[in-house]
C-alpha cells in the first residue's frame, strides 16, 4: 500500500460521517423517486418485450433482438436503483437519477422526430425528465438528501 493510499484511508477513518436525514420526506423528493421508478419500469417492460419477441417472435436477427432486450433490461437497473435510493433519501442517488434524466432528453428528441405514436412517447419522456431534473435541483430535495453547500476550510 502506498503512502498516499495510507493517508486516504486514515483521512477516511477520521472523517465524520454524514448524518442521516431526519424528518418527513419532502413531496418533491417522493415525486422525483416515483417518476424515476416509472422510467425504470418502462425500460424494464420494453427490454422484457424485446427479449420475448427475440425468443418467441420471428425477428430478422434473433441474436440482435435478444441482445437489444438484455441491454435495455440492464439499462433499466440504473433508474430503478436511483429511485430506490431517492425514496430512502440516500445522498448518492441524486447523481444516477440526474444522469438518467440527462440521457433521457436526447432519447425523447429522437422519439419526437420518429413520427406517429412515438411523438407522444417522446413528449412524455421529455416532460418527465425535465420535471425530475427540476425536482432534484430544488433546495428542498437537496437538503432532504443531506446535500448542502460546501464548507470552505
């Protein structure tokens, strides 16, 4: 173990732990968790459908359909884990949820330009992503997660 690693471990051992948030969960945080969970569930359903159709249907390329389904199922894990973390008021969960929303915006743009029923899906996804972003940068939500302004040394 290098001396730098030893210093990091000793600093981490002596560092005060962040206090657990107390009090009721703000409605903004509950709404952000719920919307993030809905996005994750939608991805899981889509991935399951793609996987099922790859196995039971007659796609042009069964391997590609199955891999696509597995990929979408794997992608569904991030918003679901983030939603659970937000619900339980875990500080770390804000980052993955924000990333999920930022990634959802270009997907929504692509859906809107797809035409037909995809326009409605794209608009719904964009609205959900923007709402969650606004909810998560709100001071009430950040305080509820134990995220405050940085202290200067």
